[in-house]
C-alpha cells in the first residue's frame, strides 16, 4: 500500500531558475515536483547528518577511542565536584 501525500509545499522561484530545474528534472526523467522534492530531501539529510556527526582528524579519533577504551578513574577531587550543587540547569 502506498503512502498518502496530503501535505503541500509551495515555493516561488525566478523564471530562469525554474527553467534550470525543469531541464534538470527532464534529464533525470522525473517530474519537476519529484526532482525538487528529491533534491530537498537529500540536502535535508546532509544538513541533519552534519549536525549529528562529529568529524575528527585521525589522531584525534585515535585519542578519543583510547579515552573510551581506558576511561580515567574517578578521584576524590572529581567525586567532590560531582557532589556540589550545580550553578546551572540543563535545557532538555
């Protein structure tokens, strides 16, 4: 069973840019709506992935992995700091 598409998205575009989109859609053998939607979804995925992904140089990634594999021990100074009342509140 297919998905029902009830929501609508409307955009305004300059005539010359519309012609570019129409040409690209035609070459891709898609309707202009399908082409624009596909491009928008791909870009949205990139933006969200970029927000959620952390990119590290190889040396930093190695140091991070080492820290995960060998966590520091909780010493008295850290334990004391964790017991103190917080001066801020997390926004969840």
